[in-house]
C-alpha cells in the first residue's frame, strides 16, 4: 500500500472525497468502514505551502468511541495516511472523528 505525503495533501483533495467510503484501522485487527463527512478550512498558521484544514470522518453505523490516537486511514484509491484522529461527536449514523492538517 502506498502512503500520501502529509505535507502535500490538500483540503481540495479531501473535499473531492466527501461522502466517499474510507477504512479506519484503529488497531491491527480492528478496522471500521467510515465516510468523509466534512472538510473545513482553518485560519491557523502553517509553514507549508498549503492552507490549514480539518477533515471529519464518521464511522458507518458504529457508535463506539475510540480514544484519540494515530490511526491508518485508507482512502478510496487504496493509498493511506497515518493521521491523528480525535473523537468529536456521535450522531445517529456513527461516531465522528476529526483530523487537523496544519
């Protein structure tokens, strides 16, 4: 599996994937189907060429809350990112997690 360069990925790339299925690997033998539900531009400082942004993921139909940590997120093209996810809310469809790219 190929990885994305975290310093190069942009909000626009995630925005194009809104509503698309992803897999979040919370542990070696525990993963959940999830969906990208929101991409938000942030005003924070970043030394990178791209702007800061956040991405919200929702586990599909699973309401367990997994503690924050670094998890492997596999995108629809099969490439993955190891990103820090924080649980932020639950809704009728699952648990929402946020990743901030600054």
